[in-house]
């Protein structure tokens, strides 16, 4: 369908604005609303944005990333991907379109390049995302200005009014279903006001696109109600964290190439190599899957979040869990990431690590047995963002697979985040020291 044919179709459906959006470095959406009659021009010529949009912190600072401030804040071009246009169910007259960017740190292009590397070896990654988040109500008496929408505990794997008195889950589930992003279902999670919604598995770029759209949609729907939906790794001291788990398998011309009924555990040689690759590159991968200062407060013993670099058969205390299904369902679940991760980068890093393991014919150690979290049995993941960034920089095979320009930008951006935090006096410090010292 040509751009003009798409305009005619959208106009006939009562749509007069197309929201063109793309993910920045941290996975939040940057966008421009385009009047529908100007969509062909935007598609042909692209939309101009300042490249520093990728280098802008959540507090509005422009980080000194090579190619940004030092180059005089040049433009990049963002071109709508017309195959992704969909009507926004909660915004009458508006359609939503993803876009591709000419910036070297474009997360969508980073993932696309890794997928192309895998395809050179006849491998096509399949990904199934799972994301958790907390819903908050305004609370002027809270230091943050927010409180959890529900305080009900012990309601994990429930639905309905028991832990969701306003039926938030039902409303958003129907909206994101109508958005066409492959939502299958959802439930209340471990902590009060924490929810999980699952997405269908698909080829990797589609999975990342849908996870990105899902996060944007959940936050926008919360804003419409005067609420805050947060995908922070661990937003509350008295609650657990929110994960971004995803299931990964690979297909080739013969089908699922992780399955082998005759092999140990029913896993093919390729599956073992892929698992070993993710284990080997896990310290570096943590920088992409756990990309904030806050992320590392989710880790630790007895958290059901990974702390050690290990794998296990249907074992939720392991970093890599092998679900019991085999055949077409053979796969592994990476439980490393938290929900703040940029879906494109977390998926790209995992595919890259798995591919490196396959190419190197790496073999994993014996799988974890029993409950994990014994540091005498397995290496420990990085305990803070600085260590994870150092591990990423030192992992030459992984950085070369992801692209050196992207890694340079990512490291510069994230190290600035660490430096700003180290200079900031926190509430904890004042409470701990001010009275006694």
C-alpha cells in the first residue's frame, strides 16, 4: 500500500492524525503528531529531530555523547514505518506508527543488525515477552507524590476485584488487545498494585516492537486516569521488583532448532551452545537488561530475581529457566532483565550472546538443582550499574556484535547517569547520618 493509499484509508476511518514514534536510548517514546494529509511527505522525506534526543536524560540534561554536543547538535532523520500503522483505541481520530531513525544508536536498528547476523547462520530468533509494572495513585503526603494503587498482598496469580478494586487490568487488557500487539492475558502479581501482562511470541523485531508499544500504552492509559504506571526495576523498598522476562527459541528451515528428543534434557546441541553463550556474556548483558542505578536493588538472594549466573530445568530461581515444553515449544526463559530495560536492547544483547555461544560451540555447566542463590555454586552477577557497564565495555565479542558506535553512545550516556547519582545526596543518607553525626 502506498502512502497516499494509506492516507485515503485512514481518512475514511475518521483518522486525521498519525503519531510517529520511536524508542530513545532508554526505551521511552519520542514522537511527533503528523496531520494525516502530510504523512506521504513525512514518509518520503523523513522527519527531522535533533540527534541529542538520544542523549537526553530523564531530568532533561543533554549528555555529552560523541556525535551530539561535540558535533553541534546535528539533525537525524526519522522515517515512518507504514507497515506498523494502527488506530489508537483510546484516542479517537489518532493512529500510531513506529519509525526508523538514522542515528547510530537507534535501538530498533541495533536489534535489526543482530537479527541479520543470526540470519547469516540460518537462525531466526523467536521471542515471547513478559512484563510487570506497578500502578500508583497520587498521594500529596508521600515524598514521591505517589502511593501504590492497592495494598493487597498475597494475591499473586489472581484477577478480578480481589486485588484490583477498580478493574484496572480489565480495562487496559481490552485496550491493548484492540491495539493489535498480540496480548494474550494478564494477572495481578506478587505485590500490591503490581500487574503482569503477557504477549504472544513472534520473530524478534516484532516482539520488541510490541513490548515497546505495550509499555508506552500502559503508561499513557495510566496518565489518562491521573495515575502513574511505572516499569522501574524496584520502585518500593517494601516490595519486590518488576521483571522483563522473555522466552527465546530459534527456528531454521527444519523448525525449532532448540529441540532434540534424543539429546540430554531434550535440548539440541545448538540450544546448549546458546545457553552457554548467554551465561558467558551475562555480566555484560546485565548492563542492557538491568540498565539503571535502581535495577540492582531488585537482585539478591530469595528475591526470585536472578543473583547468580546459572541455568536450571523449570527452575525459577535460576537466571535461565528451561520450561518443560519440548518440540515446537522448546525454548529458554531469560529471567535476568527488569522491566525498565529497553526491549530492543535487551533482546538484541541476548540474541547476540546466544549467537556467540553457538559460533564458539560453548558448553554450559550442569544445570542448577534445587533452590538457587548459593554463591559457592555459581558466579555472581554485577551488583551495580558501574560494574555492569565495565563488563560490557570489556566484552569485545559482544560489543562488536552490537556495534561499537552504539556501545560508545550507551556507555557514555549511562556513565553520566552513574556520576550524577554519585554526586546526589539521597534521603537515605540524611536519615542515616544527619542526627547522629
